[in-house]
C-alpha cells in the first residue's frame, strides 16, 4: 500500500490582506462552482470590493495574483495563469472575465475534476448536518499531483493533494505570485 496522501484546501489569501473580487450583480449566476463545465457567451464582469483595510490605518489592499470571488472559487491574474495554468487547466477551465471598465482580463478557475473522497460518516457536521470539517477516504485521494472537488463540498471548497501542493507552491514562488494558499481546510 502506498503512502498516505494529505488533502489541503486551495484558496486565495485572506480578504483582510488582499482586495476581494466581486462579480457584477448581473453576472453573479455565471459563477456557479458546483464542479460542472461552464459555457459563457460573453465574459462576465468582475469588480474589486472596497479595498480599504478594516484596520485603523485605512490603507488600500492590493489585488492579488490569486483572488477569490467567494468560497470554492479563484480568479487568477495573467501572471498566475502564465505560471500555474499548465497544471491547473488539467483539472478544470480557465475562463476569461473582464474587470469593470475593461482595464484588464483575469481568469476564473472552474474546477471540474470531481473526486468522491469526503467520508461523510467521520466528518464533523453542524446542527443542520452540513459538513464543517472534512475527513477523507485516503484510498480515493489522487496520488499524482491534482486539484479537485468532492461533489459534497463542491460549492465551497477546492482541494489539492500533497503532490499538487508542492508543485503549486514551487511554481507560485518561482513566479513571485501573491495570494495563493494551500492550507488545512477551514471550518465554515
């Protein structure tokens, strides 16, 4: 039997440190993150949330190379796509989105690689039965570098295994990218 493979949450940096990406109100429904392929006639528009820090010092938060429009989703800069796109595109779609005013294009990362690996019986749940802290079936976790979603948590989580984490962190570091995190899944 092979070595146990850990699962990490793939996410953007904290919105207290970086500006958050917000879909334009008329385009919110286009950002469905359930693990299914998306097909847009025209690229949706994104905006940057109020970029003022909540701290006493009201300084503008920078826009990261890897940002989030919400749980289970990432939006990447061109620099991030150049550095990570070759790997990430094997597990989903990189769909072009436009910033308000047309100043730049970014890419919505839609993970379509679904892997049934969350052990519902051993995972922690809230009072409604929703999974808050995952436990994984080790045998179902990919052994090769991979980014994936589980059908049960697809709308809120992106996962990466140990091998994928090592590769993404190396590529992001070599390219000097900001905003990419691979960490323990957070309780929601």
